[in-house]
C-alpha cells in the first residue's frame, strides 16, 4: 500500500517520463484551457478498458489514473477534468453485463473525488456489454432469472444521457445465444428506444453509432455476426456496419494487451 507522498512522487515521475512537463506541479501551472489535450494524451486508449478489471485499466493507462483521485491531485478542478476525460472518451468493455453497475457507481468520497461528487452515468459514452447465458445463471442480477439481468441493464443504460455507442455481445453456446435472443426479442420496443436515443446523440464526424447486437458463438465453426434491428433501413444498416468494423478493430487491439494483465 502506497502512502500519499509516494503516490505524488509517482505522479511527478510519470509526468517527467511521459510528457514535456518536469513535474505535476508544472502541469498545474498551465491554464485549464490547455490541459484538455494533455488529459486526452494520458487518460485515453485505443483499446477497450476491460471492466471491472482495474488491473487492465491501470496496466494500459499507467500512473495517469492517479489524476482521477483528488487526494493525490489536491485539486478538485483537475480531478474533475481527468474524470470527465476518462469516462467520456474511453470505450469500456464489461465482461458480464450486470457488472455495469460497478462502472457507473456514483463517486462521492470527499477524500478521493471532486468536492461535489462525480456521477459516471452523466459522462459515459461508449460501452460494450457481454451477455452469456451460463454466466448470467451464476453472476446475474437474479441467477434464477437471466431476463431480470437484461431488464436491469436496460434500466441502467436509461440513466446515461450522453451514451452514443452500446454493443451487446451475445456470447456462448448456440442454445445459450438462442435463449438470449428470445429475451431481446421480447424487449424490442425498449431496444428501439435505446438505439434511436444513441443515434440522436451521435455528432457530425463521429463513427455512426447506436445499439449493436453482436452474436459471438464459442463454436468457431459458426459465424460471428451483427444482428440488424428490424427498424433499420438500408442506409442505417450500412452505417452500423462501419460501427461493427470499428468494434472489431478495437477488440483486436485489446487482445494484444499482455496476458499477465488480464489474469
């Protein structure tokens, strides 16, 4: 366990090693308007941040993640800017969809977070959530009823107003995927509402986005494929194929993360 002085020394070393600043204190001396570019450099990555595995996060971002703790930065404004960059500009991959709750947990520890607290739900924009039948039976919101996990995740997503991209990774055996597909079919109206909201949040210049259902069978003899929503027209389907291509490119980069970080 590191004490505060050691953590601040690590932050100074990180700035000397990875930026043009000699220390964190020197970074603080620049006007806030110029800090955004530095935060983008330090706190964003081309990989998915695999959650809730913070070892992967810390391994990919290094000691830059210390900027998200107020008791280390000793500056609420800096911590707030760091947290906004971290949640708004990274792509999070949650290996079991119900664990989304841990990622969205409200941060209100006065020793660690900005004075007014911080609500990740108000900032997160890019999510990829894995649904696997057998995992939901063991680690779902209600292990006896995987459908409650789907409903619970949809309710969590409804509390995230800035979302642009959401992927549901429907994974597992053919039987498990079919069971999950049946559940999603029963909630088609809710999926359409979510998809249309995400699409409206997409800005000019963004990769077209929305809600993507991606089937990933464990049997490599079966195809991995995006499942088009029935309300998509041809143009929207073509747009979402660009989103799917971007997702797989990001996944390939993520799979190159050293194995010792994901064990």
